C-alpha cells in the first residue's frame, strides 16, 4: 500500500466506529473523487496533496465529532469548483454537503495580506458562522492541519499563517468550546512567532516530567481510595497546561517557570446517569475538600450555570502535598466530551438542536452584522474581549438570569434586556440601592433599570460599556442622530444659499469638503447644524473672496499703532486688546459664554465684529488652526465696578423633599446672584437640573457652585458652558 492508501485506510477504520454502512459508502465515493482529481500529485515536501484532505477529515471525526456531511465536505473541500460544479457535487452527495463547501470556498477565496484585510475577513467569517456553524468548524479543522505541517513551509509563510491563526481561528475555536484545539493552535502560533520562548518552556516541561508524574501519583492516591470506597465509577487524568498558557503566565506574572503555581490540572471524570450528574459531582467535590484544603476564591461552579458555549465542570484549587496548589476539575463523561469537542458534542446530546445560550450568541452575531455601518475593527476588539472574558450572572426584578461579560455596567445590562431600554436608561437600582449608568455589576446582583423618554445615547457611553451589543447599539443610535442633524444642516445651508442668490452645485460641495477637510457631505451638514461651521464663512468661500482679501480686511480693522483699553458692551468691565479698534461691535460668544476671570481671546469675524471666546471653547482649536490671522489677544482688566455675566450650571442628585427649595434658598441667600431661570427634572428618585444665573466673575461662580455642592442630596455640580 502507498502512503496515501495507508492514511485513508486508517481513517476509514476510524469512520467504521462512528458511521453506518450507507454513510461509509458515501465517504468512500468522496475519496474516489478526490483520487480522480489529485491522483499521485505531491507537494514540495514530498507528501501526497490529497493527504491534507484526509487529515482534515480525520480531525473532523476524531477531535470535533461532526456528522457525515461535514466529513464528506472535508474530503472534498480542496476540489470544489476546481474540476466539479456545485450541481455535480449536490447530485452525488446532497445539498447539505454543497452548502458547507460553498461556505468554505468563500472563506478560502479571501486574501490575508494586511491587518485591514484580516478585519474584513473576520466579518466574512462571522457571516459564515451566522449561516452554518459547520463551515467554521471545518475551517478550524483545516487550519489546525495546516499549522501542524507548517514546518515544511518557508519562514514568511509561517509568520503570516501563525499571525492569522492567533488573530482569527484560535478565538473562534475557544468560543465554540474547542478548548484543546484552541490550546494547540496557540502553542503552534507561539512556536513560529516566538520560537525561543516556545523551546525554553518545552525543555523545562520535559525536564520536570518525571517530577510532575510522581507528584500526581502521590496527590491522587487518597482521592482514588475514597472514591472507590464510596462506589463511584471514574477515571482520573492529569493534564499539563499548554505551553502558550504557561508562557503567558510567566509574562503577565513576571515569574520564572518554577514559580508558575498551576502547571497542570487533575481531572475526575465520573460515569454517572444524567439525573444524578450534579449531585455526584458535588459529592466528589466534598471528598476532595475533605482530603485537601481548598481555596474558596478559586472555586468555579460551571455545573449550576454552564458557560455560554455549553462547558460544564466544577473547578477547585486545593493545597496538595509539598505545599503546592493544584487545580482539580470534576465532571461527568458527558460533560467531558462537551469540553473536548465543544459545540459539536452539545448537538449530539441535544438532538441536533444546539444550546439555547449558543443560539442567543449566534443571534447576537447576526444582529450585529445586519448593521451595514459596522466598524469591523471595533467589532473584532469587542468580540475577542467577549471571547476570553470571564462571565458574571445577574438577575432581573422577576428573577430571570442574565449572563454578561465581567466588568459589565448597568447600561450593558439595560441593552441586554432590550435595545430600547438601553437607549432610554438614566440609572437604576442594584440590590435596592440607586446607582448610575456606569455602575459595574457583580455576580448575583438583582437589577432594576430606570428609563426616561427624553434620554438619548451619548458619545461618552462608549467609554464605559463593555459588551458588543451595547456598543453597537449606541453607535447605531449616534449615527441616526448625526443623520437627523445633518438633514437639518442641509436645509439651513440650502435656504441660506437661496437667500444669497448663489449658484449651488456639486462643485460647490466638493469645494467646501476640501476646505473643511471632510470626506462626506453629511459631516459638513452636521457641523453646520451644531454651529461649528458659520454659514457666513461658507458664503465667503462660495462668493470667491480670496484669502488675501480677507487678510487685508482684518489688517485694516487692526492697526498696529498702540494698545487701547476697550469698554465691553453691556457694562463697566474692560477688555484689553492688542490693537486700537474703533467702531467695532464686541460681544461674548454664545458657544462658550466667557465670564470675568476666564482665559479668553478675540476672534474677528467679517460681518459681526469681534467675538470673545474662552480659550477652552470647543470651537477654539478649529478657529486657531484655520484662521490664525483673525485671532487676537484679549484679557480682562480689573475695575471698581463689575458687570454681570450669564453662567449655566448643571446640578444633579437625589430627589429629596424640599431639594428645589434648598437650591433656591442658596441662590437667594447668596447676595449678588440674580437667577434668570431654573429647570429641574425628576425621574425615579433622582433629579437633573439646569440653573442660569448672573455672576460678576469666575471666583463668584466657583463660590456659588461650592455652596450648591454642600446641599444634602446633591451628587454633582458643574459649569455647563
């Protein structure tokens, strides 16, 4: 027998233990078709080309445990569309096989030369995942076989493939419950990306192998005796942690190999009936902790509430002989198979229906991918975080369980309940106590979400939410608001242009986009709507005034002969400006409302004279960058008599009885403060308010805000301008 025949013969014997006679005939037919296409063709390494397909099929059967359709697809995945059409394949092997192969063909057609392409590939992978998970499972098997044979390729190819694997396929394997495959992929990635580190850890593992074996024998002996005495049927295994996992711990904990605490884990696998699985596992846990002291902080119960990918097990860390900490995992044979083969095993035990948690996750993937404006790079980051993050379990007021990533906030929970609840969330109660949107949740929290119809998603929400669902919903809502504002800005511009009697065309738009350095017209319209772009500036650009003309106008307005003290309109405060300006209108800019004491500058407009802005004005950077010749120095000058300046104060706190009266009392009692308006809104025990007052300067404003902060029940006081 030739090498290829031996490989297929071994594989076929494996299939006999897993499939019926009719399935075996189909597998044999698929192999004959593979031989027909590739024959005795060999790779540069001397290996038969078709051996790769058989090896992938073996992984599908032995290490993942998929059905016959996926096995046939594995055998045929390298010849699809090469010499045989989809219709030919479908007529011989059925629609299901063809569907899997079409998904594989789409993935294999993707280029992977840059990180940007990786990002788009990830999106396509997820789209395939959302359609048929078997496509991704087969692709993971294919990638595992490629990684195992990577030694036969040149260094650039090794580097490229290993980076792609760690970036794309290992996280997917982890998320789908293929922990061992994920570990092997990451080990192989380490081998080719950091060969020296890989070799160093490998050598130390080999050197300490006998020592670990002796320790394990000593550790398990009393446990085995007690389990046998109680009548349990079980197996015990010791599994050394992956090379990559050990190396990562050495890096993060900044320790040497000998200082890594948990180099291996002991596994107790029980032969239990389904009805008694949980109780049996807890009995074994009790026996183990009777023998060895446990560490309560490292106790993990994934039997009561399994992981999202179906993983079930009890994990305990105990103090073994020689004062060494040992992780022990307790599970049944069914749980162990699911841990070994992930999602595929779950389907086996659930009758092909999959798990509810996995279905929820896939539904979330589909929802995210339905957003055409999805930022793929952001999605990758969010996805990878959710893949590797620990989970917390919290409850609705009715006691329904919700599973979230560790670090999730109240706002994440609100979006998990419903996107509409998240959009309108203003706070809530955790275990009966009022909390803000930013409050981080803990295991076991019972949560009530408070909403308000006036609430809308804010840009800063993206800074503290952690779940993909929340982030993408917030981005979508913000995009909708930008579009709405852009429509308003467009209407304003078109109305102004009509009044100016200026021809307005696509060339005009292109000119404005170039001037303001925008890529999209929507950005231009949006900035007009929110007031960041003055329509008079646009008029200046459209009528064709040259920059030199504008400069000359400013120069004429600002002769350089001497400094003049200028009376600020509306009062007896004085501004000192670096030039002698006559017959010019001065006013405070409404975008930042400067008051006496603020750091300020003057900005000369074409038609509205000089506007005084705070240096902290949100529009200041743009004005200074685009029109530096219009910016003039300005400062306040102390006088005996002060003018009044309007300031806006934001205040929030607990809606206690008489809170408005207390605020009014502080304002009226503070001599010199005139109140223009007060607006207080309450919602579910909290309030948010806006105060508009007249003060004589920055010190006066700071004094008033400190007085307000002293009121019982007030959370925050800030300047709103």
